[in-house]
């Protein structure tokens, strides 16, 4: 990553490399990426920070920030931070359905006829 930049990816609307200005916070960065998607898991937003060959992962709960006003979750970003907003399980399901749709159509079973989803225990 270039100096004075942050990488924002995962469940944001416009993932990419963005300029980091002094005082940039996690929510500012999400805003630069045009916000998060409906599949984002805000309670597990990660910041990957590497300094002097050491990396650490900071996890912020943006649900607490947005719903409860807990500003301690709005972490300041450093140069070269990587922000990752993870995807929910339902988001993974939607990707899976899109991938299997051609198979169902090939065997003439419209995917819209699947109305029951059973979740198996561990």
C-alpha cells in the first residue's frame, strides 16, 4: 500500500485504496467507500495494522457505534491500515444461490420453488 493510504474492502459499496488524512477514523473510511452493504457484519469490522514488521488485528463493533453511540469503537486509522468489513452468513447464502442457479435451471427446477431452508446442527 502506498504511503498515506488505507485499503477498504469486504462488504462496502466501493472497495479500494483511499487517501488517509490526519484524523481519519474507521467510520470516515467506511464513508469514503460509500458505506457498507446490507450483508455487512458491522460488529466484527477488522483493521489490520502493520508496523515495523509486526501485524495486529483490531476488531471494532460498529453496531455499538451506530446504535448506541459508543465512540470508542470509531478507531483512528494509521497509514497503510487495511479495513475489512466481513459478510454475513445470509450474504454467503445469496452468493451460493447465484452460483447454483444455473444448475437448477439446467435440470428444470426453478430456484424460486425452493421455499424451505433447513439449518443443520453442528
